[in-house]
C-alpha cells in the first residue's frame, strides 16, 4: 500500500474526463490513501456527488456557501487537512483561475488557500490546450510550483477530434501522486549545488549589449535533474527565454561580473556546475548615455577587457566546493583541450561537448539545439556518452554528481 496514511484532496472539474476520476478515487483508496472530494458545479453535470461519495466513502464538498460544510470543515481547513491537492480533470477554466489567483467558488478558494503541493491533470479540447492563453497559464502554474501530469495525445471522448488534451489515465495520475508523496529522501538531499546557465549580456551603453546564442536549456535541465534527486539547487541564470526550473532557487543576472558575484555569494556549496556560456570579454567602459551616431563621425571603436573566469575563480577558491564541474565546447582535439581546461580551471570534471558534428546545435545551425553528445573528462580518464537529448544528459550528470559526492564521503 504505497499511499498508506496519505490524505488526498481531489478537486473534480467539469469535463467529460470526470468519469475517469471515479476510477482514480478507487485506485488511490486501493493503495491506502484517504480521498476527500470536492466537485465544481460543472463537474456535477458529468458525474454525481452520490457516486463520488460512495467511492470515496466521505462527504463530498460542492458549495462554498454551504453553512453545514463551512461549520464542519471550512474551505481553508479542507486543503490544510490534506497532504496533496489533486485537480482531475483540470479544465481550462480551473487552470486560468489558479494561474490568475481568482477565487469565486469552492474549488478556486481551496486552491488559493492551499499550503500543500498541487498536482493538476489537464483535460480539454486540443484547440483549447493549444490556445496561447492556456499555454501561458500552464507555464505560469509550472513557475508557481504546480505539477502537471498529462494531457495525453489521442481522440477526444466527446468530439472525436484528435490532438493533445486527453486527461492522463488514472494510473498515470496515481504514479505522479506517488512520486510527489515519496518520503524517501533523494541521494542528493542535504546537498547544496550551484549551477550557472544561459548566456551573459555585456553592456555597451544603456540600450546595447554583446551576447551569445546560449539558450540555457542544458543548464536549466541539469538544475531540475539535481533538484529531483533532492539537492538544494541554486541556479544563477543569465537572460534566457525559458522558465525557471521547478523546485530550484533561481537568481537572475545579466553580465559575467554579476554572475561571478552571485556565485561567490552562494558559496560554500557541496558542488558547483558551470554550464553558462559566459562572455569572454566585456566593453572596457560602459557609456552612461546611448552612443549617438553624429553626421560624418566614424563608427565607434569598442575596447574590450577580459571577463573573470567564474569556473576558474571557484575552482581555486578558499571555499571551493568538493566537486567542481565545467563544460567545454570543442571542435577538435576534444579530449586534449578539455584535459587542459580541467587543470587550468581547477575542475574535477569537464563535460566536453563536441560541437564539430552539429550536436547541441539548433535548427539555424547555431547553439541552442535539443540534443547533446558529450565526453566526460576527469583525472581518471575520458568516458564517451552516446548522443541524447539535453534532459538525458542532465539526468545522467545528476546521477554522476550523486555518485561522486557519495564516494567522496565514504
Ligand atoms: N566559464 C566561466 N567563466 C568564464 C568563461 C567560462 O565560468 N568567463 C566556464 C563555462 O561555464 C564552462 C567553461 O568555463 O564551464 C568553458 O570554458 P571556456 O574557456 O569558455 O571554454 P569554451 O567555451 O570551450 O571555449 P574556448 O576554449 O574557445 O575558450
């Protein structure tokens, strides 16, 4: 009984997928969970409180202004008395309300008052799921720490339309719940890890800067993978277009100097992983006013000065973490160049990225792709990993960090 003693508050939204929630209640109770249900008005058009109550063997909450319900439990206590709040099906309307903090019925009030983790299983027409408003809401919810399971692709029950929008199957939702309520601490729990990610922007004047095409995808994926293994992750990110990873404390910076200062502030740490594509140079002086082009004037000359090497600074720091990992983008002599970097920068591992064959390169032929082929260089030698997507590299690197920190302790 994997969920023995766990209390789940299930909010059932108004969609045809509500019929699957009946099975979900059964599956959760089979695993030992106590399930208390709350139904929106629309949900009651699809399944009845009578069936939900019979399966959950508990009172079903439906009305914000029910005097008896408020007297016995109250909408604030409803969420407080649960270990996890699950919304299944989560309609576009419920997602929008939660993303914007609306509270005009019992479900939205409970969600806003919840101080427990929230898992939502979206279910809606594929066009509604694809709509920019729903996309924005889903991203906002992820940023707020709400977990999503599904939706899956397939044919819609009511319209026969195909696409993404089908609610995840009850057993998939159960697996997501089990993962969220897993009491086993991950192998990195209690460990603090700093990760740098993204590009840096080096100012020229108040409106112009020098940058590079780093997307931050690899660094952010590593931060998220470390957090999933229980680490306390501090991500120092340059300007990127992707969301902050879940479960990670993110510090936003612009320039290399700001990134160095932010990283030094976060020391001491057990490990530090430098994935950011830090600009090697910055403008020697930054104009306080926008540089104007005068008639007949020559183009300005930019004098550059070297940026601090953040990896090398931390690799030789008095508060050096036990494990220091750098990245290197190489086109030739991959292992030899990376081994040189290992020594020079005081790193324990260099993840060398062979960019000569196009891996890690985006569709336009530049940085920012979704796949990566890396060689792991340490004093012990070189280990080549097969090409995989950036999440795969992140998972495997996080496992390697856990292994290295554990062997350093024993
Ligand atoms: N790095 C850093 N601070 C810098 C420059 C680089 O922390 N100012 C880190 C990067 O995050 C990465 C590694 O050092 O972990 C990359 O080293 P770098 O010397 O920039 O190598 P490449 O990017 O591979 O390029 P090159 O060898 O051409 O300099």
